C-alpha cells in the first residue's frame, strides 16, 4: 500500500481505509484504543502471535506502531489481554 494511505503513527488513515474499500470491497474500521471490544481482543490475539522485531534501525516497526495504536505497549501485553478477555 502506498505511503499516502498509511498513518505515520501506525495503521491506515481514513484515505487508506476508503481506498481499501474501493479496491477490495472490505469495510475496515479505525482501531479501538481501549476497553474489551471483541475487535480489540481479536486484534490482540492476532498480533500476539505475529513474528518480527518491534524496532528496526532504532525506529519502531509498523508492527510496533499498530500495537501502540490499539493501546498495547508490547506483544506480551497484547497476549496477556487476549488471553484474559477471549471467550471460551
């Protein structure tokens, strides 16, 4: 995806979400920053298992930025949140 559709602080900006909807037909929504919303729990579960560094060249990676945008400081914080709030 082109840089103009990416938010510098992580994730996609509104233009990026609109572009994705036009090209793929998917309805992406903005991150949920707090609470136990099922979307946030699902995001935490997916990213808790994601491999890759949190920093590259001294700068945070897109993975680290996305986690921060959703309200998580680390992969372990996301994993802990997902395990505590997932439905059995």
